[in-house]
């Protein structure tokens, strides 16, 4: 329930960063507030904007597939900005998005072991959420609310015992945790799809059978798409977002299977080790191997057993949500995240084929599924691939659906800068000329 002491985060955020804060009264209030707004029911209320945003992602990929890496980042950031603040980012260059990625990079660099902590150099949690919060408050004053999470937090501020500072930090940390995690997950998914064409083939067959050629998938289709669900789980297993979890810290001396863990011990949830269980452990004659051929991206394992473990092995200690952590610090954003992930997998695979890129001589450029950036979360380094629509008919449907999504997207297009306004108008004009 506790996190290990992290002096930098304590000093800079005064213990108000929900992810890193120690077990304290402040953490309890922040956690309660996050849970109060991120319920499965609340996440379902935000589905229409998530559905509209995935249509823009698919449309972006149709238009300029070579920029897939940043399209995915824009999409994840826009989904989370929309559900939290009711204001979306139509472009990767949207000022809020640019600011987010710049400050996020500075923050994660500072958190890396060995970084010098220049504490004044730290605008994110103070300036960014406050600026966004002011935009939100101004809109509420104009009577233009659209049901965002921050609106709900402001309404329930007293009931949730949040002061202004806590409100700012909470909104900031939710953007941070919600944006990068989802985009890195989707980049890992695309990397795996490029490397494993046979997985795509199976998914295409399933989606074509259930959804067909003439409409884009909706979340309601998911229950009829077991292989797509298996891909979602296998991506978490293959490249877990936090390979060593976010460390926990014992509040008291604990005993586990005869081992004594003293009070004040840092505990890593070794998600990588568990998901990539190497087989026989040298000091023991017991075969602990949980997964068959764990280095292989093979969603079928989740059709064989609930947790993807080798048939006959006891995987009952695992849960399908294990990639989201465990215990009282488990990720409170998992319902929002799962909706984004499921909508993305269905729609990306309905619309596209993901291939290796080719060099000027026509030879395929191999992808390296282990080429990841360093840091707390697992983000693949930018890579090349070729993304092509599966049919001309699907390309037309995407243009049409993109136009139809205008009504929903524009509800979240408040106070866009002139460049953004010009951009959305141009994009919609182009789509109109194609249908
Ligand atoms: C692919 C998507 C995501 C993954 C894989 C993920 C994974 C995780 C993991 C592993 C933890 C640490 C849990 C632990 O300590 O045991 C965590 C914590 C957290 N996540 Fe997520 N997350 C995702 C998306 C989100 C989203 C969309 C939000 C917010 C809307 C969010 C908000 C948080 C917060 C606030 C915490 C800290 C909770 C605490 O320490 O009390 N996450 N997440």
C-alpha cells in the first residue's frame, strides 16, 4: 500500500503525486477521489468520445501511415484530455499536446536514477494542470460543460475533501498516467503485429466474420471477438507496460511462504519475470514454467487457459488485470484504459494490414521487438512499418465515419488555436470531397 521514499517526488510534489506518494492521509484522499470518478460506470459514459477518437486515429493512419508513432501519441493524449478536461487535441502539434510531451519528457528524465534533481526546473504538476483547470473553470462559467472528470471533481470537491492544490495535482497525474501508458501499449501492439503476420491473419478472419466489411467495429462487438480479447492480454504479457511494476513498500514486517520481509522493504512486482517465466529455476527441481514459449507473441495461449498459462500449470494466483498492478495501489484507470485498448485493437485490425517496411531495393526491413527506450515504462523506440487499408471500400467507410464523428468531436473542440481550427476544417473538407 506504501511506495518507497522518493525524495525528489516528495519535495517537488509535496506528496501530492498519486502514483509516487507515500501511504498517507493525502494519498488516501487522492486515491478515493480517483476511484470515485474512474468507476466502470463513469468510464462507460465517456465511450462516445473514445469511439469518435479512434475514428480519427484510423483516419490519420489512412492519410499519413508513416507518422503512425505520433498519431498514436496524439490519440492517447486526446482521449485522456477529453475525458478529463473535456478538451481534445486534434493534432500532435496542438499546443496542449506539445506542452504535455515536453514536460512529461523532463519529468521522466528527472525521475531516472542518477538524474540531478534541479527542483526549480519543474513546471508540470504546478503549471500544466492549473492552466488546463482554468480553461475548464472558464468553460463551466460560460455554461459549456460536457461532463468531464475534472468537472465532476470540481462539483464534488468538498465531498471528496480536495483542496485546490490536490485537485490540480490529481488532474495532472491522471493525464500523465493515462496518456503515455496507452500510447506505449499501442506502439508495442503495432510492433508485435508487424513481427507476427500470422496473428493479424487470424484476427482479420475473426473480425470479418463477426463485424463484416460494411461497418466499423463498436465496443459491443468485443464479446464476440475472443481472439481480439486474447491479443489485448497477450500484448500486456509480451511487453508489460511497467516491467518491474511501480515499487511497493512494506508498512510492517510480513511473512510470505516462510520468507520474512522486514518492515520498510521495497517490493518490485516483477511483471516481466512472471510473464516471461524462464522455466526451471536452477536452485530447485520444480518446474515453475508458467507460459509455453513465453518469448513468442501468441494470443492463442489465452484461448487455452484464462491467464494464458500452460495447460496443467496452476495459474490461479494470476489475474487478467495483472498488468495493471496489484493490491491497493492497482491502477485506478484500468477501465478507461481497457476501453481505449479494446476499441483500438478492433478498429485497427478491421481497417489495416501492418507490414514490414521495405528498403529502396525492395527488401523487408526487420523490426526488433526488444528495441525499447530506457525508463520506468516500456516504450518501443520509433520503428518503421507499412500500414495499408484492407480494401477500398473500408477506406471509403473510414472517410464517411470520420465525417459522421464531427458532431461528437466538435463538442470537445473548445478554444482551439487558429492553426488547429484550420487543420480540422481542412481535414473535414478533404474527407467530404472523398465521399
Ligand atoms: C495501458 C494502460 C495502463 C497500464 C498498463 C497501467 C498500469 C499501471 C500500473 C502497473 C500501475 C502500478 C500499480 C501498482 O502499484 O501495483 C498503475 C498505477 C496508476 N495508474 Fe495506470 N495504467 C494504464 C493506464 C492508466 C490510465 C488511463 C489512468 C488514468 C486515467 C491511470 C492512472 C493510474 C494511477 C493514478 C496510478 C497510481 C495509483 C496509486 O499509486 O495509488 N493508468 N498503472
